C-alpha cells in the first residue's frame, strides 16, 4: 500500500516558488508576539496543488529514467 502523504513530502518546491507556500508561526502559540515567516520546501498533503505537482514529478521521473531502469524491469 502506498503512503500518499509521504509522496507529497518527497516532491521539492523550486526555491523561486517557495514564496507561494509561506506561513506564519507563533512561538509557543503566543499570538501577542510577532510571528516568524517560513516557507515550505516540499509539497504538503492537503495543498490544492500537491496532487498535480506530485503526479507530474512521478511521471517526469519515470520518463527521465526509463532507459536506465528498463533493463531491470520484470518481463510482463
């Protein structure tokens, strides 16, 4: 069985696109203080774009490495 959540976390977000996945974090849940700003480096489960980006990454990887691993694939 596949773990979809782990699949999303393996797909990195290009550095120039991480600004679109910013979030605020309040240390110790204290919202009276200024939050720190963070950017995600990988896709997360629940993100609207995550399934599409992860499917693209999977298909692109299989195309990019098709010849390298075709010889070791089991015969059908």
